[in-house]
C-alpha cells in the first residue's frame, strides 16, 4: 500500500473515532473520485486545478462545508472528553 492510501485510511479512522462519520464518508467518496481521475493527463498544478474546477469535487465540497457539527466541533468535544490523554500537568 502506498503512503497516500495509508494516510487516507488513517484519516478516515480518525474522523470516525472523533464522531465525524459524515465527514469520513465524504473523504472516502472524494478519494474514490480522485482514484478514477486520469492522472496521466495532469502534468502540473495548473492542470490539477483545471481538473478539479470541472466540478468533480464541487458537490462534495458543498456537502462537507454544510455539515454540522464541523470537524472542529468534534475535535473540541473529543478533547474535552479525553483531556487527560492530551494535557500533561
């Protein structure tokens, strides 16, 4: 497994762990779309931006940013519930 795929799985697992299940689903859907893109036609950043501006991720972006609570909200709640694991006195 390449490093990128491993990081995506870790990110999805982390989102689920903090309760951000819908965000995890959207990330998984985005990765699935990315994996179907013709990456051989992307030579530089401008090509990538052009490909993403074709709307491949627009629906997911809108869904993600409309979600409540946000990832930050979930992170804050998780920290409150597990403060002893993060704060050393």
